């Protein structure tokens, strides 16, 4: 502009060449246009031509927010649109001194024939590069800076009349917010990275926190991301975490600070606070933060003032530092049991549950119409309840079928022992029949001898029949029937099937049915399956136990309200860490197990209003304890009648 005025003055002076007046005026106009074009002045109807020089990686979330807000504001104000030219210096990660001269030379070639109206430098890390390019390429073009940290030492190199949009970190504001939200916090952990910028910021926070004298302060700044996750997981709500920035971790890996926060915030046992608005989307609970969208709009306001003709010195004198704002995440605070009511009144609360009136006012107004639909709603609920009950019935049926399948599997494991148990009476029957035939052939058969033989055959037949009857009782398909029964009688039938298998495996079976009152309400077959599953598991656990130490005990005791069934083995036992999982479906420690036996046992016990627990015995092995409620009766219970497996006998 000043060169244009000088050219016009020379044409109007008396010393101008004696040319025709019209030619002189034309010469002045051409000179003015040439000078204006060379110095980047725009003509009406042309778009603003703006070069944006970014010192940081444009993918940095903060830079993305700043850039979007900057461009949107400029487009909205430009009469004929905006032509943006963007270059990245990336002094955030690289030393400008090592490539500065080549970079400036490249830009000189790039913009040699491109008029430019305004240069915008973004971030204090690029001050040197932008000033170098301005001196070498655009000496007459206005320059402004945006997104400058007011505490950055590089700001001293800026000319006084050069407009700059600045922001300042509010370290004290975030510390005050921590005190308000966590007044009982005893410890403050300051988390940062190992880069120079990270360390500087961490040190500033530590100093500010120490001045308050409220917390025990720890600085974590040389940890790898994995180590940081582990340490944060060990914290609790008596600790607050102040996150500064992590652009490089202890292993030298580079990160964007917001993305690093997202990687470790999910594992933290204590709330995390920060000073950048981008941290709120990455796991921070609260902070007095820099709003990069507002910073971008502030930079755009300076640019618009210059492009609309205001002098740089005037624009620079009107520039103020952008304010920070209090922001909190309601859901993150709630996860740590912290109340949003402790926040300052002006604090913006994100993800706050909507109130009925603010979100559903139209529905509240139309509540009368909703009442008219109650009949349909009730009908729908009834149908839903019916479907739910049907689903529960179907699930119970599936459980019964699965339990029956497990009984078949158990009988499969007992096949050899059961076959031997049946084969004994059948062999005795055959021997008696052969003896009778020999006596008849020899003619020495007396009626008394034949009657003895027939009695033996009948006894052995009943013995085989009883084994088969018990097998059929366990395997037949039937509905659950809860009725009064004696627990000992049901257990003895199951023990008669378990005893041969125990002998075959060389296991000493001890039975102590010591409960004086064994009367309860339940299903005998289901309770037999409980003992069968527990006994088979116990015998499997003793496969690698020395033969002399294999011992299986089945016991009943009683309390005032319950009968307790205990199954104790001397096997390998259960790992303490697995005690809480042994009753989970599909959890098993057997190489060929399905993990369904114990879940079915638990389901049967709970269906009888009982409970089952597993215990690791100090002397080795496992104790499975089932507790079942007694049947309440008015009259006392008669003592049980002893049978072949009486209480205290050893099978």
C-alpha cells in the first residue's frame, strides 16, 4: 500500500516526464495495480488468500479443533470466499534448525507466483519458522499468530505490533477444582511424559500443588504406557490424578497426549483431571480447560480485522488472552462415586442425565393422552409376562433334560462296575441251576435240596432286579416331584451304585449317615444325582493318588434347621483361585470334562432351597458340603431304621 502511494506521488509531481496527461494517468494506474498484486492486496470480488503455517502435526486433536473453528469463522466473514494454503512445519517433533533454510527455500519457490493476503502461524513452536519465511518471502504481507501459549519463551521474539491470539493454562484452576470435587483426597499423582515439554509442564503442576500443602505429591513421568496402566489400576478414590501431557513415554514411543490418555484412563482406579479440552473426550473427569474451538475463533477474529483494513498495531492492542472454562464429565464422576453438586456453578457438565421436563416436556403435556393407552399397555405386559413364564418353563425343561443326560453319562462311567454287580447274581443263578440239573440226572435230588436251590436262585434274582431297578429309577424320564422323603434312604440307593465303582478303583468308601433327623421335602432322584455327581468327581480327583491313600467319605450331619451332606476325597484338590469358579457352567479342570456336572448339582441344590460350597482341606483333598432345609413337622421324627449301609459303616 505504501509503495502504491509513492508511485502515485511521483506521477503527480512537476518533475514527471512531459508525457500526455492521459498516458501519465494510465501509467500510474498500471503501477498501482502491479504494486498491489506484488504485495498481496485483494481487489473487490476476489477471495481472501490465506496461508496457514502449522507448527504441530495437523492430526493433533487440539490442532484439528483450532483449525476447524478458524476456517469456519473465516469462511463466514469472507465476502467472496477464502482460498486456504496450508503447510506443516512440524517443529512439534523435529528441530527446525536442522532443516529451516531448505524449508524456507522450498516455500519461496512454491509461492513465487502466488499472491497472498495474510499469513497465519499456528502454535508458539513455529514462531522462528514463520518469521523467517515472512522476511524471505512475504515482507509486506500481514502476519498473525494463533494458539500461542502465553507462557512460552518464544513469544519474546514477536514484534510488539504483530497480533497474536494467546491462551494460558489454568493450573491453579484445575487444582482448585480437585479440592472442590475430592475434599478428602490425601494424595495427588501428577502424570506426564518424558519429552522436554511434558517434563516442563509436569514440574509446573507439581510446584503449584506443593504450594497448596494439601496432598502427598508423586510425579510419574518416565513410565511406559503399560506400566502406567498397572499403577493407575492400583489407585483408589483417596487419590486424585492430574494429567499434564504425554507426548513420549518412558520407552521413547511418541503419542498425542489425548490419545495417550484414552489408552490408560479406562484402567485408573482414581479420577483423572486435565487442562485441555481434548482430554474430556478421552477419559478425564474434570478440569479448568483450554477450549481450542474458542481459540480458533479468536485467531479468526484477528485475521478478519486485518483483512477488513484495521492496522496491525490497533488489532494487536485489542487482543486479550482467551479464558479457560470449567468442564466436568458427569458419568466419569459417577463412576468414582463423586458428586457433580460440588462443582462450581458456572461449570459445564457433560453427559449429564436429562431431566424429565427438559427432554420430554411434550410427553409430560400429553400425559392425559397416555393414560388412555394404559389398557393396551397392561395387555402388553400380561402377554410379556406369559412369554417370560413360558421361557422360564422351557429353560427348566432344558435343565431337566441336561441333568438326565448327565445321569446317562455317569452311568456310562459306571458301566463296568454295574455289569460286574449284575453278573455276580446271574453267575450264582447259573451255578445253582447247573447243580439242580446234576442232582436230577443222578437221581439224588431231594425236595429239600431243590427248595434250597430255588431259594438261592430267587435271592440272587431279586438282587439283580434291585440293581436294575435303581438304574431305571435314575435313567427314566420324569417330572420333578418334591414330596416328603428320608434323605438317608435316597442316598443308600445311590451308594449301592457307587460302591462297586469305588472297589474297582481301589478306593476306600466310608459312609457315616449320622443325621438323626433326615426328613426333608424334595425329589429323591435329583438328590441321588447330587451324590452321584459329587462322588464321581471325587473318585476322578484321586486317579493319581497312591492306592493306599484313596479314601472317599460320605457323611450327613444336622443342625437345628438343616441337614448337611458332605463328600470328602483325598485327591489333588482344587486351586484356591478356582474355588469361586467351580460351579460356573463349562468351567472344568479335567482334560476331557464338559464343566456341567457341578453347575447341575448347584441348580438341583438351589431348587431344594439349599446351598453348596467347596472347600480346600489343609490335609489334602476337597470337601463338598451341601446344606438342605429340614422338613418342619409337629411331631418328633422317629430314628431311621438301619439297612445294609447303616450310619457309620464302611463300604
